[in-house]
C-alpha cells in the first residue's frame, strides 16, 4: 500500500453509518481520501479536490 504524503489525515465516519458497512473520508488540501472503515490499514482511494467537487455537484 502506498503511503499518503503530508501530515496525518483525520478520518471521519458518517454519523448515519450503521451495520458496520461504512466508509471513512479524510480531506487534505489537494484531495479527498476514502477507505473502508473495517480495514483502516487497507487501500485508500484518493480523488483530486476538483474531481470530487465535480462529482458532488453532479449529485445535486
């Protein structure tokens, strides 16, 4: 697994999460990171901030 450069990330799980099937997100200056909350040492998906914003805008 590749390490994410920079300061440590603060991971947040949705307050609406339930049943153990959750993802956690962490924001950095340039990207949004997503991981499986059950496997915190597992793979992390990283999306550039502009791509994530476009995705969220498309949902609205």
